[in-house]
């Protein structure tokens, strides 16, 4: 049962972190204008950073990988939307 829970956890990570990809590709490759509230993105990014810190302290590999991906991808998205990239 633990093996299935672990596999499910990694599948969930892929789905959650992949949810941003369609919007990110639309902005990067098609130059679509996407308007998301910056406070939403910053709160999401801050939450991911806090989860990342917790996962590192607890030595939870699944959450460390997942939150690292989330912090990086959302950080890039914020930079693109603000015009820095």
C-alpha cells in the first residue's frame, strides 16, 4: 500500500506542477497576454517557498522536488508577466 501511495504522490506532483505549463507556453511561445492578479501569484510563490523550507527540514524528498519545481516555474512566470524576462 505504501508503494501505491508513493506513486500516487509523484503522479499528483506531476499534475499539480504541470497545471502552470499551458499558461507558461502560451506566454512564451505565442506571446498571449495573460492577466493574473500579481497578489495571487506572489502569495502562491510565497506559499511554495514556505512549503519548500518545511520539506527540506523534514527531509521529505517528494515535497522538496515538487516545491522546487513550483518555486522555479512560478518564479519564471512572475518574471515574464512583469516584463523582466
